C-alpha cells in the first residue's frame, strides 16, 4: 500500500518485484537450463509458447479493465495525469507487452504490468542469451557481469538510453541464473537444516530492518543481494523454513500471486478513489484500510486465478497445439535458412 495510508513500513514494498525477478531467473533455470542445453528453434518456440500462455491472459484482461476505467474517467469529465501514458501508441505497446522496452512508457495503463513487460524481455532475450553464451563463461566472469549490472542499476539515472526496467530485470534475472549455476558448489558445503534456518532467520531480519528503518535507507542497495542469498538458502531444501514454505496455504498464495500482483494496481486505484470520496473509508484507521483491501485483493486474485488465468492459459496452449504442425514446417525452413547463411 501507499504511504498515503500512513503505513511507512510498507512503502518499500516495491522491492518485492526484484525478489520476483531473481526467483524467476532461478526457477526458469531450474526447469529449463539443462533441458535446453542443446539449442534448437523448436525447443525455443515451445519455451516461448509456455511463457506467453503464462503471462498473457491476465495481462490482457487487466489492460482491458484499465481501458474501461480510462473511458469511465473521460465520461465523468476527468482527465488522466499523463496523456502519454494513455495514448494509442502506449496501448499498442501494452497489448504487445513491450511498454517497458520504450523509454517513458513503462508505467502506462495498468502501471504494475511494467514488470511483466520486463519479464517478457527476460524470456525472449536474457534467458536465450544465458542458454547460448552465458553457460560457456567461467563462474568468475558470470559473477563479475552480475556485479557490473548491480552497480549500473544502482547509479543509472532516468532517461538513459537503456530503459530502467530492462536494466533492473537483467540484474535480478541473471542473479537468479547465477544462484542456480552456483547451487552444485553450494551443496558441497553440507549446511545442516538448523544452520540454514539460522541463516534464513538472520536474512529475513535484515530485510525487514532495511525496508522498515529510515535510518538504513542508504543500505537498500544491499536488499537485492539479500534476496538472492535468501533464495539460495531455500534452494538447499532443508530446515523448518523450507517446510513452512511448502505448506499448502503458502503454496496456494504463490499460485495466485501473479493474479494478485496484476490486479492490485487496479484495486489500488479504486481504493484511492474510495478513500477520497467515501466517508466510510475515511473513518477507518490505516491498518483497517490495509486489512480490508488486502482481503479484497486476495479474493479477487483467487477468483481470477481460478476462472481467468488457468482457463486462459489452457486456451492459448490449445491454440498453439493446433498450429504446431504448421509451425514445425516453419522451424525447419528457418533452421535451413540459418544453416545456409552460416555456411556462406
């Protein structure tokens, strides 16, 4: 929630996106890094089909809802804060999940979807780079690349030729890939479950302190590495914390997290309007507001996951399956053309 609700402790919640980027890089590497060791166009397109089906249904639904809210605003005689963010061009970029690739338009329409556009960049560019080139580099070079991206990400100013969302996803995503690459070496340390629990508890405490104490604001640059350490420790699959995150209610929250994230921006706008226009919400305490809208967000996310996200994903994959014979011919022709080009 926003500091306007009087909850300064949660004002750094946007850093959770970086945790999502790191987790995305790690999980994709866990599922695909070894399977796609031998690159082929067919495997590449199969991978992209599944990623597209994962992201697009909820993304396009939230975009259409944002469009509806924009039309309602115009009908009521209102005006958006930024015409550029609601332009036809930005709408096209949002439909294509490319808004974060264009400077200045990342926060257009459903503003939280900037990270989904960045994630699409990670799938279509960064991960393919990792599969084909990154894996050939020694670990020391990979580590230096991530450190370099961390420094660049910390000091880059808005308006640079590289859009900030793409730099941010590059750092987080490749850190997740690096953690996966480092996992075999880390397993040789033979950390016990108790030691992992102690380390994780310390990391959780440090993270909470960094996001909660204004005096530590200058140290927020270390938050992303702490997220990486957290994921690396959980990947050891030992201890009480691992058991906790394996509980069915916690797993379910993870399953609906994408719908929750995508809808929370729209719910946030509704909450702001309710706060400004309705006496009932004005009389509620900040924590009561937080609890109420958190419950609303969870219910909406659960319904969206059950009746929109899962059916939408199935529908898209079914459509891809229908055109797969045609696409296989396309793969062969593209492969032959690339082979002929390389042999010249």
